């Protein structure tokens, strides 16, 4: 057994999610202490508990003290994950994409294909949207040899959740390293403006129009699809855009709606967020900067990519792959370099 300090670095739920995922891959028994110690509400939240329970089911593991509010758990997988179809309902508006990012590394090394149907939140603050995962993260992972598809079945927002995504993934023999150190030029900007039960107020059009206007002031045009949904359990909105780069990378930005946040402010925010990341000469955006780390640690060879800046999440994920995998990492002038271990399952 190894012990992980859940209050280290960012002290966030990321430590719980990725620790359980890596322990499941490696067949390692772990104990996590001081869970989310730096958060306003420390201990496990429902979305973290669902991730643990999912890995427990998939790997027939043993879990100790796993309950909402727990500040310490133990976890021991008993079998490797074999793939197949699974359905998990977070039960709150907790992020389905963050749950998915725990399950995808496991599915990469399963002997057969996997399909996950996940219910919860798709669009909220402090988590990448389902659109960002579909149009930014997964295409970049494709370059690493990971073939995954995401379908949005039903939007879900804070506070009711109830959104549904499905992810299908084919196993890989090994993950290829990534080399993205030159940003290149923007070939085009695309996006989606979504609202649910807000058609009369033209929310999707207003978000998209303001985003286009702001991007135009910087000399860029954007193709933004406007969607009006009536299937969600509640009113809600989200805007996501991404730039396709000549380097082969993608840089994205998004924001969810909420009471008091008008459509025009969302449009401006998303456009300016994208421009800010582009101006840093980074090859990935702030979300991708930390999301790629676990894959680079498992890859065969050296991964290099440039990030907008060093965040707590970047530092946390680098620390985790060093602790679990023994991967060698370094950051120089905002270029992350990770020597992967060539994991083969």
C-alpha cells in the first residue's frame, strides 16, 4: 500500500480521481488521506464517490470508508478492467467530463472496447464542458493513438444535472508521445452556442453573436452553431469555441450560463479567454495543460507541449505521475516535458 496526501498541491478532487484510476491500472493498493483538505467543504463529494464506486465495480475492488464527507479512504483493485458497457449516474450536477477523464485511461488498456453512459452535469463552472472534451481533448488524444468518441444525449446544468453523455473507446497497445511545442497559425475557429428552454430570449444567438463580434475585433472569424434544446431538465446555457491550429493542436474556451450572467457577457468572456491563451504562444489551453499529463506519463517516449501558464492542477498531476508511475517530468519556459513509462497494461 502507498499513502497519498489528498491535501497536497491543489488539494482538490483531482487527486482522488486520478489516484484511484492509476491504482486501478497498476493493481496497486492505496490509502488517500486529507481528502480535499483545502476546499471549503473538505472530504469526498458525491461526484468523487461515484468515481470511486465506478472503479470499484470495474475492477472488483475493495473500498474502505467511502462515503460523502470522508476525509480518508482505502482502495484495492482485485482485477484489471476488461472493458464492456457501464452506466453511472452521479445523482447531482457533478461533472460527467471529470468522471470520464478517470475512466478513459482505464479503458485505454482494457482487452476489449468500452462504452460509458454517464449522467450528471455537462456544463458548469470549474470543469471543462462536454463540448470541450468532444472537440478539443479527444482530437488531441487521437494523435496519441487513443480512439474515443463522445456523444451528448441530453444537456445538464447546475443545479439539477440530469445531463447524459456516452463515451465509446477502443483499447490501445500503447499510447504514443505528443510533440506540440510550436503553436502555428489559427486555421479556423468553430463553436457551439447552446441553450435549453430559452429560445424566446434568443440566448444561443446572443451568445454566439457577441462572441463573433469580440473575435472579429482581434481579426478572427468564427463559425458558431446555434442550438435550441428542449430536452434538458431545466433552463440553461453554454458556449464553447475552439481554434484549429496548423500545428495539429486545438485550443478551446467555454463558459456555462447561470442566473445573473447574461448572454453577451458569456460571449465576450469565451472569446477573450481563447485570445488570452493564443497570445501566450501555448499549443494547448489551460484545461488541456493538466488533462494530458496522465496520458503522457503512460505513453511510450517523451511528450512535449507548451502551456499558457503553470497552475496548481498542472503541478498536482505532474506530482501524481511521479508518485505513481515514476515518470520523469520537468517544466522549462512553460514547456512541459514528460518521459512516459510505456505502460502496456
